[in-house]
C-alpha cells in the first residue's frame, strides 16, 4: 500500500471530530510530500532539529506538532512556527515556551502530558501535579502560551483491557478539566491519545486527536 492509500484508508475510518496528526519522524521529505499531496496538513515530529529542517523545506500551510519530549534549551528553534506542543509536563518548560513565544509575538498552544502508563520511563504529570500546576499564579500569568488540552500514552502492551483502563482514566481527567472555568491561557478542548496500534480504542474512549505514524508511512528504521 502507498502512503496515499494508507492515509485515505485511515482518514475514512476516523469520525469527523477526530483530528489526525501524521507522525513523520525519521521519514524523508519525499514521504511527507506524498502525504501532503494527498491532502494531509498536520504533521507530528519528535525532534526539534528534524522538524525545523522539514518546516524550512516544506509548504508553509502545514501545521507542525511537536509530539516528543522537549528540552528547554531547544524551544527557541521551533518557537517561530510550531502549532501545538503535545508533551509539556512542567512549569519550567511552559515558562520557556512562553518566553520564546513572546519574542515572536505569538501564543503557542500546548497540551499537558499526563502519565497514565504503568511504565516508569514515560514522561508526564499525575493528576495532583496537574491540578497544582494549573492553580499556580505563575501559570496564570503566562500570556504567550495556551493550554488547549491533554496528551497521554498508554502502556506498551497487548493487554487491551489495560490500555482501555488507562485511556478511560485520561478521559475522566480531561472531562474534569473541561468543566473548570476557562481563562485566557486555559481552554481544554483537545484530548490527544492513540497511535497506530491503539487509535481505534482511544477514539472509543473519547480521544479527539490521534497521532499515527507507522500505519501511514510504514515501519521506522530504528528501535524506540
Ligand atoms: C512515534 C510516536 C507516535 C506514532 O507512533 P506509531 O506507532 O508509529 O503510530 C505517536 N505518539 C508519539 C508520542 C510518538 O513518539
């Protein structure tokens, strides 16, 4: 199957309220252009340098999403153009994004990454840390970032019940946020969960943004 076919197949299977992020990390620009020419306009990358190289070379009507762990010292490279940063999990990082966004006169949308998986290795906040962060005056004072939702990754397992439990838990946190009063920099509407192996389950559990890589572009040439 070609990239175009894969993309069309996946898009046809998504309900209209679900946004598709085509995860193109490690893939060459020719592959991204094949998806672009088939109509895809949102791409996700996990390395700032690689994303910036691609942004420079590719059409400017693309929305670039940073889906990987972000190092504070690299925020400046994507601040001019990034559309959404999925993996934000500290005030320190939010402050740096705010600072760099301000230099470019922008407001950068961010998702707070929640730790929902069993594994210790994954990044993210727990529910207490999330509520503490959102309650901080220092957070409320940040004018050049906007928290537009949550992101999470389920445990890497074959156990569907486990994954379902984790997605359902994340959805419940999202629902609690959604009934809190919105402010200038807090407007939760996006729940980013689901990848190639589990996006259908994620959607069934309430996801409205899926991050799909290998099912569109094929397997990647490295172990993650
Ligand atoms: C790589 C990656 C994806 C896409 O994974 P696939 O299994 O190839 O669909 C989604 N989300 C994050 C955070 C990733 O790093």
